[in-house]
C-alpha cells in the first residue's frame, strides 16, 4: 500500500512511482536554485503537495533526496542523447547533430547546469555514492555513441583519429555548458547576454562549427 499524503485537510493515496517522479522534478529545481545547503525539504514538500514525512519515506532524508535528484538529472540527458538515432547520419552530420542537441539541452535545462555546478562545489562528494551507476550510463551511453561516430568517421577518412570519446564529450560539454553557467557574469562584464534568443542561436552554430572544424580530418 502506498503512503498517504496530507495537504491541509485533504488526504489521498498516490501512485508511488508518480509521486517519486514529481518529488524528484521539484527537488532538481530546488537544489539547483538554492544549492545543497540552502534547499529545504519543507519547501519541496509544499511544492509537491505532499509531506516531509513522505519524502523521507521515499528517499531517507535530504541527502538521499539530493543524490536521487542529481543522478536523475544525469539520467535524463543520457536518455535524450540515446534517442538521437545518429546511425542514419554521415559522421560529420552526426557530430553536428549531437553538438546541437547538447547545446539545446543545456540551454533549455539551466537547472541541470546549476545542479552540476553545485555538485562540483562539493567536490562530487555525493555523486561518488552512485559512481558505478553513473559511470556505467556514461560508458554505455554518450561515450558509446561518440565512439561509434568517431569510428565511422575514421573509416570514411573524414574525422581525425587521435582523439578519444571522453575528450570529444568533455570538449563538447564545455562549449555548451559555458553559455548557461556563465551567463550572469558575462552579461555584467561585457553586456553580452548569451541567453538571448538571437545570441544563443548564433552561439549554437558557432559551437557546432568549432566541433566540426576541430574533428575534421
């Protein structure tokens, strides 16, 4: 029997999977906005119309909720990457599409960028608890996708052969991460808002061009 949520005078039994997913979605936003120390489980409970007791039931406490939110955020981008069907594209087109998708995902999900920044502040202390799971999805997910593109590109003679999948992934992530993670400071320092639609669209093309130019044989 699933736990019961109390909201004012209303008590109802909710589907456990749906409840857990709703809590995680709000938790990702709250931890991204306030950081680990600043986030409040009470606020997450209020926004999900559930109770702190129910959150503790599912996740065991604030730290458990944060770890679950962090790993779910990584899982979402991995799932997005695997839906691209790059096998039907020539290697350079596949590379550009992956770069553009990565740029779009970061632009459309700033909470993911902020959550990653929060965890880096903590030295990946919490992510290490799920290190085998996240490394597994990385190896069998995005790194496997990139490895396939690189192999096909090398066989066709259109991509360089002296780079590894993790080098490509981290370079691509850096170029796509920067406009979101540094939007506020760059806006103040240079009066250049990297989040504006026109600016973002131009940067998307520039980033794809940079990756294609770097990797072309």
